[in-house]
C-alpha cells in the first residue's frame, strides 16, 4: 500500500501512475483498457461536472440523453466521420447468450444490423435533431449530454486514453454560419475559462490543422495545456461542423422567407482526460496537488495527542473549529483522528493533495493557535484560533491563484521561438514544450516533421503573430508561427 | 404538435404515451427500444438524481464508476445471476468495422472473449471489491454508481421498460450478515422516503417472493406503488445478496481474529422508471402534473396585454416580481412573454405540469394583484403583489402535500381484503389495485394465480398482519396476507 512514489525526474510516466495509485484515483479493471474510477477520483470528476454544467447552462444549453447504440448505417452517412472512427469501434452483434454443446456460454440471437457503441454521438443525435428542427423558430438548438463513450484504443493510460471514458458532448444547430462560428468560439472559451479558473491550468486556444481536426468537421478549435514533462495535452475541442452532418441527416428548417435551409452545427467536448491533465499540471514527488476549487476535501484537521487527557482536550477544540467551518464556509473539512502517528496521517493527505492541513496539539491549545500547512508550497504557519475561518478562505484563494501563476510561468518559459531546423530538433528533444515555428501550411511538411521528431502541430494559436517567415522544414513562405509539441 | 390527449378512461396506455408527448419528456429513437430523453424529461431526472445522491451520501455512500463491459466469463460465475440475465444481453463481439467486398461496413476484429454490455454490475464491481477488501478495517464498503444499463427487452414502453435506461446501483460489502440485513432495509427505506417526500408517491415496502427476487440474491426487498389504472409498479429494490457473489468473486477479509471470512453484500437501485411512475401517479387528462420538489420549473409567469402600452406596463411589473422571486426563493420561475394568445400559453405549461401559473394583466396591476392558478387542483385565486413571495412558497408546499394526500387516499382505497377465489378473480378484473389475500407460500400456487388472472405477488408487506388463514387458491394454511396485483 505504501509504495514509494517514483520521482518525476527518474521516470515521468511511472511517476504519473504512482500518483494515481498513491492518491487512490483509479485502477485498471479486468476489462482490457477500461479503468475503475475510484471514489476519490470520481469526486474530482463530480466537482468538474458541477462547474462545467453550470457554465453550460448559463449559455442556454440544456441537458438531454441519447442512445448508447448507433446503427451501423448511421456512422456510414458522413464519409470522413466513419473513416475516423471505424478502426476503433465496439460492435454489438448479438442480443443474448446461450449454452453451447460444450456447456459454455456463447453469443446468440444475431442482429440484422449490428450496433456500434457510441464513439461520439453526432450521428445518433443529428438523426433526432432532424425531427426537432422544422422552422427557424426552433433554432438555435443547444443540447448537451453527459455520457460514457467507447473507443477501442490499443495503448491505454489511465484518464489520458482509455477504452471507455466519461465526457460531455455538446451539440448545437443554428440558422446561419455566423452563429455556428460564434458558438464554436464561445464554447472553446468556456473550456478555457474552466481550465484557468477551476483547474488553475493555463491553456493556449487555437485551431487544429486539417490533419488534426475532428473527422467530419469544417474546422476544430482546441485548448492545449503543457504538462510538467514538456509534452502538450489537448484538453478540450470545439468543432464547427458546417452543414456536413445536416446534409447527411437532413436537419433542415424553413427560414423566415419559407425557404428550406440546412442548419449549421457545432459539437464540443471535454472528458475525464481532464483529470489526467490536472494531475500532470500541479502534482509533485510527494503526491497529488489539487487546486482548492476541485478538491473533494479542502481542509484536513489532524489533532495530535500523547495521552487520553490531551486527546479529549485537543479533540474538543478540533471539533469546535470544524463545526464553525462547516457553518460558515461552503467547503469540506475532514477530521482525521485515527489512532495513527501524526506523520502517517500527514503523509496520507499529502498524497491525496488536500490543499490545507491544520494541525492542533496540546501546545497549540495552550497558546490558542493551530498550525496551517499548505500542500502546494509546504509552507507552515501559526494561526490564532479566532482567525481560522478567515485564514482558511484566504489561504484557499491564495493556493488557487498561486497554482495558476506557477503554471502560467511554466507555460511562458516553455514556449520557444525557433527559426532553424537543427535547433527545432535539438529543442524538441532536449527541452520540449511548445516550439513556435513557421510552417508553410502543407500537410506533407507537417507529416515529415512528425516522422522525424514525433512533434505535431498542437494548434495554430488564435493570437498567432502575423509575421512572414519561412517554413521550418521546407523553407517555403509562411504567414505566421504555429505551435509544435510532442503530445499526449 | 397540438395533438389531443387521449382521456385516461378511454385508453390509459395511450393516455400515458400522449402525456409524454404533450409534456415533451421523451421520444423513440431510431434504435429499437431505446428512447431519447428530451431536455424537460432529463431535467426531472436531474432533480431526482440530486435528491437521491444527497440522501445516499448522508448514509456514508461514495460514488465511483466501473466499466460498461463485463467479460462473459464473469456473468457465468454466479449460476442464478447468469440465468436471470443471459436471455437479454447486448453482446460485443468485434472491435472495428471494415468495408466488405460489397462496399458495405461489416464488423471485423473478432474478440477472443465476447463482452456483455452491463445489464447490472454485480459481477464487474465485485471483481473489483475483491481487490479493495483485505481486512475488517476496509469494511463496510459503501459504493454507488450512476450509469446506463442495457437489457434486451422485446416489449418496451418509454421510461417503464426500455432497452437502455439510466439508473443508480448501490453495492455494499459488510463483515456480518446482520449489517448487510440492516443496510438492505436502510436503503429500501431511503427509497421509500424519496418516493413520499419528493415524488409525493406513497409506496408499500415489503419482500419479494422467491419467484420474484433478484437473480442471485438471498432475498429482495421492494417498494411498490399503485398507478391510477390500478396496476402496481415496482419503484425500487434493495437486495440482500448474502455471500453468493462474495464466494463467486472471492471477496474475502481477515476478521479481527485473523480468520478469513467472506463478506456479506447488498445491492440496490432505482432508475428512470421512476419518471414513468411519477407520470402515472399524478397526471390528468390535461397533461402532466408534477410535485413541486421535482418540477424543473416551479412557477410560470404569463403576462397578458392588449396593446404595446399595456405590454410595457405589465412586463415591468412581471419582471420585478420575477427578480424578487429569484433573489429570495431557491426555485425556477419562467417568464412566458411570447406573442401568443394567453390561452395557448396557459395550455402549454399546463401540459408540462408547472405547479403554479401566475397571470398578470392591466386590471391586476391597477389593483396591485396577480392571479395564481394551481396546476393540481385548477384553483384560481388573487394574491396581493406584496405577498407573492410568501404565497409562492406556501402554495408549493401545499401542492406537494396535497398530491401526497390524494395519492395516499387512492392507495388506501385500492387495497382490498379478499377471502374467496371468486371474489379475487372479480376484483382483479373489475377494480384492480392491491388484493390483500392469504397465500400458502407455495410457488406453484403463485404461478397458477398468475396464469389465471395475470396477478402476481407485488410483495409480502413488512407490516403484514400476522393472522392465520387459508390460501386463496389451494385452501392450505397461510400465516398471513400478501399483496397481489397486476403489475407494470
């Protein structure tokens, strides 16, 4: 149980797995590539869901639920889309089990048309939208679904890439291209805000290249974060689907001149992958570090005593403080009064990334104080008991903003402008991070760069500097810099 | 769109479907047996989830998430369990799609071991529990999952019986039989409380017979509600699983004497079926009727005007009231100022079961009043603008308790004590409801009664009168009355 956490420097991949284990976030299940999200990991997801759901609803989005299964023929209706997902689909072909001659259970009752377990729901949702949309008065249609998704991935890593994962997928339909363009940007903006304000994780927003865009989209916008090992992570995407799916699924409406038009659509999603991003943004060799806004437990109180008399006294005071915190602050405070040595208790909550630890012992009580320890900085300081409430609020706010600042600095320090191919190869190999370099716009150069360096174009940033230059690989003319990185 | 709602008396089944349609709760999808839960229906589910989730957490339960897929071999480990579910399983046999010679997509990449889409998760969860439980210190283990479930049902009805549905499934492990017995009862009690306090739907709690219990359980407790057509509906179940699954999945622990023991387990669940039960508890020929605690919109404000000047005046006052309601009360109030005649607007919110409609017109403003209309009783009354806040709270409380009282009376009036077989057949055919009759305890009598009358034993109520009598069918000795009914 108390396995040592591998240090980041020694082996970042193993460190990541060790953190998940140490903080009790998830574990592999007996089904290849599927994870079990354990209670502490799921509690982080619940906090993420609550915040995001509120943000979506503020923009007028409503939740609904659509079938898990997609008829095979539906996937086939949008050519690029099926191309993108056919290679990794779970396919249901039978609807019962029967004992065979050998006494073993076997699939029976073959379906006339196989069903695909949704890898994403554009097709099944837009089939429904075609019934919901008749007139321009039915638009815009703004729908979101919280659901599980299956993509048959061969190489999986907990939270980052699993066969089944949890996500939300937003799907909207609009009367005009302009509105759909705006909605695409609005939602990637919501994600950016969530990452910064809740996850304390700065991101770069931009466009995916043609090669990297969603299968079936006109264009894909994305937010890209930088992990501590210098690799980029796509944290969310928002797609402008144009009229591709509208034409495939006959999502049409009568406009105000009574003419039939196809709708313009968007889709956008974030997933439990964000938990992976959160781990790799802030955690350290001692364990998980959580921003207070997403911490299932914001404060842990650890009373310390040497004998029964002291215990009674210390517990009384600890319980008083907890009571007043619960009354006044909308946070979760946990009392850990287990009969374990203090060090063992400190260590457990450190591993789990609880933002503030409050220690209280007989000497503290004599002075009417407690000791605060910040998980992010390790800083320890004394707080008057009368000031605990105020200091808890203030320290949580401070941890939240410190984590964002620290991550922002790390991001800024790891965007390197590169103007020569030799330097490109050297920096991507030795330093990593985002390489801001000129690119001619040709997919062939993009592909070659990937082959030689494993770097892909994370995004063409929205705030791209409009400067002329020469493609880092082929030397042809370029209109601006894009961000290359090795990516998760 | 404005299809007339079939009256309950004319055709209850069609009435049910018409209500779902009129209130915009769900619709059939293109996948046989799977429904789309529309935003208004899903909003009811969200309210149910929030209340139940809070009640579970108060008992110490934590949420987690387990894989959608179950290896075929797992299902096979508990003999009764697989027997119960093998006939209705969606089976995944392939993991990609390939174009065949005819250019059509076909399943490819056959799996070595087929995967079953979870019909319930005992097996996959207890496989995990076997890793989580080592010592008596790890117990009790109290886990819940919110998830989608697939059972390949041939005859489906929206919410009541669909191929895919949403539910929660609680799974617990305990050191002793006593604790597991208590947890089984505690959770059926939580469901009963939820049905009464939130759904305003009284239920009878009791035990399922051997024939009706969950496949793999020692015994099943249940809550049974009575729908307006006199048919019973099983609203929730809580199973004491004994050590059946513990032995099949090796869920063992060292007790405080360092001896190895199998855990004792429970599982319990409620599903989107509750929405069907809610509809059939309170709704009428005008549309849906919702208890305020589960209404997505508690109050709708409908301003009425004849010209632009009046509109400005009326809208000002309406918006003032809405602002103060939003500030002071934790409810959703909707303004419907669409340019439609008042009747059309009234009708729409009536169909959707919004508990209170507030009408405000120029004459009301002149008198500083508004008109309240209750959805449950149709009662209309005048309220001073200064008293709107108080009256909204009070009326919502009153509607909530009136609905429960009305349903309680209906339930009481429809439990008939029966002591002769002829009367049994007559009452089940003509009146329906619960028939309280003696039963010898023999499954063969139970089966025969079902064959002849379609009535099954809804439950052996916990508050069963301990009186001796004679079995309603065979005349052999019985120790008490059980409740028969035709059931959904």
